């Protein structure tokens, strides 16, 4: 048994004794035959960002081999109504063997596989968000020689009947434990299932947002992942959202990733951490400080921040979360540890002078750990409405743009804020900074103004950009926030419309 896979929670990795990147068709057939698997599911994301399913009952080895070898046809115009014409709508879904996982919910033993879309000529479907993301990563690597890793923080609310016992304080739920945290069990069950399906979780915890209203408990939780290659980062978020919703249904409660669910309470974001590597070595720290490479990437995120909202903040209620004087960012700037900025450089141990583990554990003499690889930079405005593939693609394009910007370091210096940006003492400095859009309409305008950067080198197809702009403007929300912000009834109506976004 390979020591690297002994403790891996994915049963395929343990059984096959190899990492998922090395899975072959023969491996999957062997696992299916040896473990009594009766059903195969193809999984793929539609334009709404949710995983879709195609079920196959396995009839024979020959049947199984055909499914795994040829894939299947699907109706692209139903999956991507903005990008596929009904007259030429057939697409192929082709399984990627390395993504296979044992379905944690099906009563019938079932293996699930994530698929990619291909067109009638057998080429990757150019308008597929997943393919756009792969192109974005490829172009970034080709132009910079750097690999790109990403990880998400998935915030969500569990909505259930109010329990009068051990009530948590309103908006004071951060890192609460049971019994004050009522849905810790759902969170840990989800974490175990996500891990078994190939996800890489850093940790989970309850979040700030906890409140009761009209006999219901609204409890906010978060699951945070570890940095992995761009392609894996997107799909572990997709799978995690599916798992959390499936478990919520099982327990008779609602899970929502909506950016805002009521007025005056904490919204939910989906912060994205990123890092650049060369030959598997992090390029984010140099001589104990943030590197110029990291600062250039930050400059790219900030210079394209307004248009990035077109992929990461895609519904009107996104802009009810992005309001001044709350923890969600509105000002386009960056800083260390500051949670009010758009791009945050989290605490990373890199400048810690004291050996904390030795201080806490005197018996561990001589223990030294390299924490340089832990450094990321965090893009804080996206939320659960995001098209995860396109958001990851957009971040890769923005990082590449920053690495190429001649004035990137100067721009980074100008937009650095190491203060509380809401403190009136720093009003002059902050007033010179730009702000995120206030509506989907504004976001569409920002995307239009920077579309050439996304379309460069064929990464984003023109039709995709046109479709996103059309969709964002269809909400006609340019002045919506101002018109209903103090009308709680209208806000709740809007929230309910987008409760199950993404």
C-alpha cells in the first residue's frame, strides 16, 4: 500500500492504491466490478452553475466499457440557453476518469464522474465555462511559466425551525460550538462526504451570522478548502454545494448560498484565495515578505475587480451584500489582514519570530516547519451566485494581466491600505480609490469596458461575454438598491427569488 494514500478519505484512491490523477478506464472498471457498483452517474455543470446528472444502470462489462469510452449526447440548448442554438444543440459529455467518486447518498451503489463538453466535431465546446477555465490556466502558464492554485471559502446559511434551547447570540456565531451551534453535525457530515468525493478541506466552522426571525433559525456556517490547481478548485466547490444541499434535504432543512437573506444581518460570500507556483514552489513570499510576483497578481485583481463581479456577483442581491461599512468590501484596495479591503493578505506565519509550537509544547525540541507555502492572497467580493468556472477563469486572466502590467508594482503601492478604511482620519486617502459596482447593470458595463482583456488569446469567446452582459442587464437593477433598500418586504421578496442561486 502506497503510504501517500493510506489515510486518503476517497475509497477509490485507497482501493486502487494510486492518486486520482493516475486513474484509468481499466481502474474504474476494476473498482466497479470489485465493489458491486450497479449505477454510473455523469455529472456536469449547466449555465445555472448547478451540477446536472445523467444516470446509467450498468448492464455488463461491455456496456460499462462503452459508456466510459464514448460518453453520451446531451441537449446543449437546454443546458446553455444563452450560448447554444436549438438548431445545433447536441453536445457530447465525456467523463474525466480522475474525477470519479463514490456517490455518498445513493442507496444503489453508484460511481459518479465529472464530465467535459465536446462539440459535434469532437473538439472541446468553446462556450463551456469549464473549457474556458482550462484555457485561462493554460494561457497563464504559457505566458508566465507559473502554475495557478485557488481555494474557496464557502459560506452558507442553514434555515430551520427555531430551537429554544441554547440559543446563540444574534450575529455572534463565529466559531461557536454545539449545542449553541445547532447545525455543526450537518457541517461535519458534509465535510466527510466532500473529502470522500475528492475535495481537499482545510476546516469548517460556524460563522458570524446567526439570528432568529418568524420562528425560524438562520445559522451561518463555512467550509474552507485548501489551495489546489485551478481546475480542481472549481469542481470541489461545485461538488460541495451539491453535497450540502443534498444533506439539507435529508435533514428537512434549507441550505442557501445566497449573498443576502435579510436586511441588517451578515451576508454570505465565497472568498477566493489564490497563489502562484513555479516547479511546485510558492512564489508568493520572497525574503520573508510578500513577493513582487504576488503584488503584480494583486494589481491585476484590483485593476479588473469591477469586471470580475460579472462572474462572481451575478444576481441583484449580490449588491445588497456589497455595501459600505460592513465586512464585505466595496472599495478597490488591498491590505494585510484587513477584512474591509477587496484583496486581503492573510496572516501566514512567514514573519513569526517565535517558535509558537515549541512555546506551547516544550517537549517538541527542534521542531521546525516551513510555512512559506501557506501564503495566499484573498479576493473577497465573490458570493454563492458565482459561475465558479468563469470566476476561476476570470481570476486567472486578471492574474496574468497583472503579471504583464508595466505599472503593476506602482499600482499595487497606490492601492495599498493598512488602515481601517472607514476611519474618518483616512478619508482623503480612501477617497482617491475606486469602488465596486452597485448593481448587475454596473457590472455588465464594467465587463463591456474590459472585454478585450478577457477575449485576448481566445480565452473567453465573444458569445460568452455577450451572453453574460445580456443576462446581467436583464435584471434592470441599476437603481434597485436605492429604491427598495429600506423596504424590507421588497428585499425579502427579492431574496426569496434568488434563494437557491448557483
